[in-house]
C-alpha cells in the first residue's frame, strides 16, 4: 500500500473518514460489493483513531478554561457539588471554612482548580451526580482519623492523572477495546470515576503512615493503572461495569 495513503489514514479527521476508506480500498484493489466487511471494519477503526484525537482536543479545551468566580455557570456548578455531597448541610457563605468538609484546601475552592481548570470541577460533579451513594461513601472514608485524605483535592489530582493518561495515549487501546464507536467526553468522565473508586480502595489497602506520603502512593497507583491499561482484558472494564451497575441499583 502507498505509504502516503497509510499515513493519511492515521491522521484522518472524522469528516474525511469515508473518503479515506475509499482511497485505501482503491489502493488495495478491494471491490466494495464483494468485500463489504473490510469497508465496515476499516471505517470503525478510523473513527476510533480520529475520535481519540478529537477527545483529547475536547478535554484539553475544557482543562484550559480556568475557574471563573464571575461566571454564573461555574458558580452554580460549584454549589451543585456542595449540595450533592452535603445534602443535609447548608453552605453558610460562598467563601467559607466549610469547604474543608468536602476536601478543599482553603476558604475559596477556586484556587484549587488552577492546574486542571473547570475540568477538575466537572469531574467532581459528574462522579457525585452519577454515583451519589459511592461519592458519599468515599467522602466519609476520606475523613478517617488515621487514613484520611482531602476528598476534593485528591479528586482534582485524579483528573490530572486521567488527563495525562489520555495525553500520553496510554488510554488509547483501552478505549479502542472498550468503546465500539467514537470515544467521547462521557467515556473520559467514566474513566475518571473508575480512578476515584479504585484509588480510595488502593489507599485503604496500602494503609500509608501519613498523608505526607501521598505523592509516593499516588505514583504507585499511577503505575498500577498504566499496567492495567496495557491489558485489554483488565479489571478496568469490569470496574466501569460495576460502577454503572451500582448507579442503576441506587
């Protein structure tokens, strides 16, 4: 096959997928009427390739958007997070020490979103909204007297992990195996939820002596996830199914 045609296929955008499939079939002298399965399979593969690239661009675009306290939508999303996690406890003021109750560092959570922008908040809300009982359970566990950690801060940190795995293309083969069509933001959010769920389990299994060792254990968890992503039959697929099942049975 002509190298240019092959190279173009790996760089294809969604709008050009059909044309690219036709070019490949023409180059390989494949009759579309005789071999319909080739066209279907090739199109599916190219949609996954182009979809992954578009997903990264979409995630990056959200990540680059800083949290803006003058943006009403951002403020509503932040208050939604509080109400999801603390349904029986009213937030007394927008700037408040109460934010520490859900694991933010200071009186104003906006400062904690600097690294991941609005993406960090969107992920926190997504998990809390779609897996509310799990979010309450993990928040409660994060207040453990010996093994506690800052729920929101760790959540933002795990957004960075999900983002870096997407950017480095470590997520590529998992999404190719797990998602039959084009990967979307929904799949990225689902992967983030898996990380939150699994990190909490990992943290309590490891029993760190102190939160001061967080970075060391975070890196150990990161390496574990990278290893699992190399296995197309890994527990990640099972983990996501379990999370979905748990949400359905709430």
